[in-house]
């Protein structure tokens, strides 16, 4: 198997740029062919990972900082393992161990990270827009591992790849996203990715957990679960984002799960 193509900004395949973006802060702003490029790249790594192929050391000598200001298990471990298998020196920074606890501002943190001369920074933060703010202040690529209710692009890419592998294609698949649409960054990124790739996307939630004017994102909203599921090819279930709720959006968690 040939190694995946170099997709640093400005990398070329047959004279054309394949992924011109310096950062991955969201699905918003990506063109469909750029999303497909990332899915194709990921596809190449699946078999290598399953076959336990020798580690690829293209990141030898480079430093990857995982700056996680929110708790994480799967996302943090995924980025850590990926970095190490590619030969990077991986440093994990947790909010509980950072100077943010002492009142350091996000801009101060960004300047500190930049001074450390990292080669790539992976960020998860509880505030929407925080990842872009840091990306604007540093000199290296930044990957968004989830920022507030804004976006979680790598999760959406993973979901899109899973759909393509299971269903054979993404275009024209009827995908139903169920749950807390209002607060979910995963829902937002999935909607952006799947609609860009010509899927038919439905969203279903209680009216209090449905964003206003969601139709502008080219989805069909439902409040009736059974009606939304009619003819579905893929169903995606979302948990309640209790940590992002400031009011009583549902009568009770039990009633939400029953209905």
C-alpha cells in the first residue's frame, strides 16, 4: 500500500492543490471535494491499522500538543495514538493542570503554546469559537477536537466515513439525526458534512432542543420520532448535552428517553 499523500498546505497532486487549508477548525468552509479527500486519506489508514502495519514515522521529530480544556476519553486517546503511531512526540495538556485555572486568558494560552514551537496543536474547548481564536494566534496547524456547541469536525468525518463504508455511498442516503440538536456540535458538523455530500438529512428533537431556522441548513426537522425514521438508511443518536444547558429544556431525562 502506498503511503497517504502529503496534504500539507500547498501539497500537490498532478499539479493541483489537494487540501489548501492550514487548519481544520470546522467542516464549514470545506468544499465537497476537500471532505472527500480527507475521507479517502482516512480510508488508506484503516487497513494499515487493522493489519498492524509497521508504524509510519512521517512525523518523526515533530511535536504534537493535545490541549484539552474539556474532559475526553475517546477523542484524546485517538489523537494521542495517531500521533505516536506517526512518530510524533505527543504532549497532553489538560485544563486542570494548566494556568487557565489561575485566570490565564485564552489568548495568553495561545501565545504560550505558540512560544513552545509546536508543530501541530489539537484543541478541545468548552467555548464556541475558541479553537479559531487560538488558530489565529499560532504559527502551526490547529485541529478542532470540539469547541462548545460550534463544531466537532473530526467526529463528523469519522461518521461520514462509517456511513460510506457501511452503505457504499453518502449521496442520497436518508440520515436521521436524533436528540439534542440545539446544543450538539456533532450534529452541526454532521449536518454540514452530510449535506455537502448530497445526503438527505432529517433532524428530530423536542421543539425546545431544535435550533431556530434549522431548515436553512438544508435539513428537514421533525418532532415526531416515528415519522422521522420512516425510510431511514442511517440513524444517529445524540445524548443530552447537560453540560451546555442552562435551563429546563425538557420535563425530565426519563421522559426524554421514553419519548
